[in-house]
C-alpha cells in the first residue's frame, strides 16, 4: 500500500506518538523537521488531508466511516486503500444508513465521492444523506438528548453502575486531532443542499451506463462489473488519486460507495442460482478493485446482500478478498424482536473480520456481542448479552457491582466492557 | 523469522532441509504470520526467493519484514528477491492490453485456462545464473495464497498442475524449497478448495495448520498450530509425527506454548 508505507515512514520521522518498526538500535522517534529527503517531502501533506488521521498502532492513514462508534470498534477507522464490506440485513433497512453515513462523512470532510448503484440514481442517494451535527452547540444538545432519553429507564438500569451515569457515553480513544474526525448525523434531517452542491462527486448508475458505448475490454466479468471497474479506474487516473497523472497533484481522498453489489440488478446470478455461470465474476471484481484501491488514496464501502447468496463458498471467498467485514442482523421479523433482552435494540452487529495491515496483529475489539439501535440523532453500538443467553444469572450483576462500585479513573472507563467480555460461548454459573 | 517456531521445527537458516514442499493452512483464523516467518527465514538463509504475493501489496510485506529483521527492498535490489505483486499486476493486465505474455494473463480470458504463464515466470525467476559463482544457496518459491487463484476463475486441477510443475522444477531439479498457503474453508463447502487442500496435503513434507480455538475468541491465545511431518515419497513405516501448540502473536514475534499453558492462565 503506497500511501500507508509513506505514511508509516512519515509517522516515524515526525516524531508523533506512534511507534513504528525500529531498525537495529535506531530509535524511530525523531525530531520534527529533521529529515528533509525527497521521499518524506510529501509527508506533511499526506498527514494534513482533512478527515484523516494516522492510526495509533502503525501509522496507517485512517478515514472515518461516519459512525464514531464503529470507528472505535475497527481500531480507529477505515484504513485508506481498503474495502469495508457491509453484509446487508434481511430487509435492507439499516445497511443503506451505514452507506449514507459514509458518504455524508465524505461530504463534510470535502472528500471526492464516487457513488455506484444499480437500483437508485446516485443523485437521489445524495439528496437523502443525513444532516451533520456540526457545532459544539449541537453536540451539547445531543448529549442532553441522550441523557434525557436515558434517565427514566436508566434509573432502573444504572442502579449498580450509578457512578457511571454521570460520565458521557462516548469515549474517544487515540489522539484527538484538531479537526474533527468522525461526525454525528441527524437521521431525521437532510444534508443541506449547498453542502452537496459544493462537493465533488461522481455517480455511476448502471442502467444509464450499460447502454452507452464505453470500450469494453475482454474479460470474464459481467458487463456491469467491467463498466464499473473502468469507471473507477478512470476517475482514479483522471483526478490523480494514484499519483500517476503528472498533471494532477491530488491530496484528497476518494470515497467509493457501491450499493447492493452482487444483487441480480448488477447482472450477477449468484443470488439466484447455486452454481451459476458467472460464479467468479464477483470475486474477480473484488480482486481487481482491491488492486485499484491499494495503489490509490481511496477507501471503499460495499453493501452486499450476502443472505441471498446461495453458495456459501462464495461468501467465504468474498470475505477473504475484503478487508473489513461487518454483518448487520436486524431483529425485524425474527423471534428476537420480542426477546426482553433486546427490547432496546434494533439489531445485532457482527464484526466478522478486521485486517492485519502492515502488522502481525490487528486491533480486534474484545467485545464480540454488539447490538445497535437507531435513535433520531444517533446510531449507537453497545455491548449486549450474547444471543444464546436466555436468562441472566444473578452472579453477573454481583460481578459487575464489585467492579463498578469502585470507580476507576476516566481513562480506564472504556475498558469496563472489555473486562467483562468473555469468549462468546463461555457461560458463567 | 520467529525463533520459537524455528525451535519447534528443529531448523535454523543455516541447516534447513532442501527439496521440500511446506504447506501452510489456516482455518477460522489468519495464518499470514507463517508466511512472514518463512519469507524472513529464507531471506536470512541467503536463498534466492521468488515470492508470488497475490493477496497483499509489497509494502505490507516490507513493513512486517522490517519488524522481523529483513529488508525486502534491499533484497529486491540486489536480486535475491523476485516479487510478483499480484494486485498491481492484475490492474495492469485488466486495463491495458499486454504485448508479451503476462503471468496473470488468465484474468483476461473468459474460460478457465491454465497457469502456464505463471509457471514460466517462476521458472525464469529461479533459474540458476551461469555466471560461475554461486551467490545464493538454493531457490525458494513462496506463494501467498493459492485459494485466491480459485476465486479468480482457475479450477482446482489447474492449480494442482501448476504446483506439480513448480515442484518438479524447484524441488527436484533445482533442489530448492516451496512454501504455499491455502485457506481451509471449513464448513463453507468449498469443493474446489477442498480438492486443492487435500491434493496438496498428500504431496507436502511439512504441514503447518493454524486454527482458531474451538472455544471462540480469546485475547491471550490467538490460536492453535498443528505441525505435521510427512514423508510422501517413502512408504510410511512409522506414523507421521504431529505436534500441537498454542500461540499468541505479538508485535514482532510469536510465542508458542503447550496447550493450556498460556502465561495468562498460569
């Protein structure tokens, strides 16, 4: 990953609090501004792209997914050059929301957008983006909103954890950068028109493109995928996101959003037949897309209806070819809707895969049982009881009480959930 | 390379066996740390390495290699390492018509072809230079990973043929080693992958299988490694040796311990 590699060396040379690999006996902490070689010339410029920040672990350049809660679970954000695959929930209600949050974050940060869909016109998708909560006044408003909402029921729930009721819910880990990384959005309001018009975006609407006469290279991909790849490659080259165009010096991120990839509307039949003729089309597409992303300053979100794919082998292959895989499982229509454990939540969120980029290890969250709920101004992700729990042993409350009655300093607050998590099928009695 | 893994495998860069095929396999976890281990091991053993990296970019391996004490850029510059970056080459092949045969040419073809151009590339990269002096000890072919070739439209038989040709050239003719990584899809019913995995298991001399723990995620034990020594050419008079260890991956090394003896538990 070219961008990450230069960023890795940049992080070392600017002496930030990021420990990168150290060569033999040479410390990686160097004073700012000491190195003036050509390769690090682009360093300060890379770090200063709005809406990005280096990862705490390895200096990787990260962008926000649009959901600060999800950013925390993914180890700080989505790495530039990688793919975030969202496995759609059954009725496709919550995955478009995550898709829109990602795009809205791009508009707020001034990134270039590329929206591809076979179902909806990208212009309509952009009209429906949620409005950002931009000033601190709004943040205080939202804090109160959460607090007020929580108080009536939280008095019952927070009986044991009462000391933590007073502390804010969201804790930001990692270095706090001066410009905001990750914004909150109001799902009930629309993004202001002037923000959308001021942004630079490209749309790919399949029914329009499939009839036009773009030069089609021979390939065994379905025509829709081939056209989309060419479109993406064109934008990356024309606007200089891969640094190969001598005329264009781009220092911005390209956010690519592809909706419902793999559905029959894209001309693919993996959702209809078990052993269709195009069974390799999707995986080939993902491979070439990965190649394009790794060599450019871009990040991609893909939503895919994996619950419709008949062949489980394809899902396994798709997972290997994607970097981050997040699955959404909504409770609508399932028996969990009436389960008292889940009465506050709308569904479960499964972080199925996190990549190990430039590293042997990755920032896996210890909490594996996460649920989400959508309130007007907030899409929260919280730890919940594992699905197979049908009752809660009183000892669990006692354990929590013992730990929570002795308040820990604030920096340890975020660790409460990780202390209490355990392997997903370990039951305590 | 991980010193503890060298001890478990009873080998060092100076006195490694030659002419062997090592199969790396991962099930429900990420086995890429084994690829990084063998890459740095053979570079330190002063071997000529041909690395077919299909799943990650060069800088990824380079940065991890630095943590393990080898510099891939320098190895590439002095000719010790021939690196085929699959992702970048795929973009070149798909978007521009190539004049000469390209190792990843099969991406442009509609029906499943064969991996002959890729084999030609490997043979060309590892053939001994007739300059007289032997700079490198023996050639090594590393592939990460073979399951991607199945996702790109190759049949399992075509991939097995490719491995067979490579084995004949690299292991038998040039007395070198081969290390390949295959994912085990487990219960995903990937028949092609199972054919590939079973076929390779019968051909390999050493199988390293990284598995996730049966009980689920654990912060202190990242998985279990099964080491299986085989002698495919000789009839098995004694049983194949097999050991199981649990491991925890750290920033620059991996620590191995016997099952249940994790330092976090003791």
